[in-house]
C-alpha cells in the first residue's frame, strides 16, 4: 500500500461525435466517467496512489483523439491508512 491516496475530478470537453469513444478510453485508463452531456462534456473521477499518477492520467486524457480540453476541478489527498479507519 502506498503512503497516500489521491482523488481528482475533471471536466473533459470532447467533440460530441467522439464522446462515446473518449468515455471508453477514459474508463480504460483507469478512470470513471461519472456523468456526461451529449454536447461533449464528461465528468471524470480519478483515483491514484500519487500526485504524479493523477497528472499522468490527465495528460493521457488530454492527448485522446477528440478531446478539446481537460480541466482539473478538484483534487484531494490523504494518508492511505485513513481508508482503513472505521467511521462511526
């Protein structure tokens, strides 16, 4: 297990005709498409063990055919051990 856990959300603007292909490519990174709009917008959630891994995935998304822009909206990091804590 790594020392930290990172969660990030993005808005990805894609060409509407490439929306399904872009969403499938993001899901394969891995990434999670949490929502979409037929006009070409995707809400994407990433989970990664390091900041570098988050940035690398954002870079990969920006390079996908049909992607116009990928904008980081939110990023959170916390110690990985906190995932094991029981919330009461």
